[in-house]
């Protein structure tokens, strides 16, 4: 869980969209501070009508208050957008980590199936060499072994793709924990020559 939180924090910290929102938010806050700081200048006028309007909350004072309210609204919208983007990134990280874990379990299962199939293949080849087995049976076992090895390789590629997507999301650091089990075909030319 701690790892997931760290990955999420890193992904959010690396987000260019969140960085742009933060810059816009800082600019909006600066504009709001400036507008609030110069609000008192509306009372410095020699025109008595404008002075009365400003004192009663109209005129330039009203215009500045509306501008400040618009800036506050813009800041709230930017904060809301930043939170939505952070939640979206969090969902992406969680989905990728869950995909990785699922693929890891599938790869472990397929590797176990592959190892079992290799044992079957060895037994079938021994039986065939003694003259008890049929060529079609040996070919079927070899094909099954090749199919499982191919499925294992596909799962390994899918898992590597998920890791790459996660690396891109959190700034390219290597996240692979350990090398996945090897699923290589044991069928060689000598096996084919045995037929």
C-alpha cells in the first residue's frame, strides 16, 4: 500500500497538466492579491459623485469586488480541476498496478503449466524412444509445449508493457521487481530429427 501511495505521489508530481494548473492558480492568486491591495485607491478621487458611489459600494468599488469574485471563482475552478486530474492519475496508477499484479499471477500459473508440460514432453519422448509411442502423440505434446511457451511469452510482454506505462507515468524509473520465470521452448532440431 505504501508503494502504491509513493507511485501515485510521484505520478502526480510529474504531471505536466497539474504543473500547468498550479502555475495558473499561482497567477490567479497573484492577480487577486493585487486587486485586493489596490482596492483602497478607489476612495482617492476628486470627483464627488464617484466618491459617493464608491463609499456606498457602487462604481469602481463594485467593479473591483466583481473582479475579485471572478478571480476567486477561477481559483476555485482551477483547484477543482487539479483535484480531478490528481484523482484521474491515481486511478491510472491503481489500474496499472492491479494489471501488473494480475499479469504476474497469470504468468506464474502459465509458467507452472509450462514446467508440467515439459515433464510430460520428457516422458513422452522417453516412451517414444523405446518404441512405445506414436509420432502423432509426440508431435501433439511438442505443439502443446510450444503453445504454452508462446502464451507465457505473450504474458511476459504484456506485463513488460504495463511496467513501461507505469514508468512513463511516474517518470521513467525502473519498477521491475524481479525477472519473470523463463518460458522458452525446449523443442530443438534434434527432437524433430528423432522422428
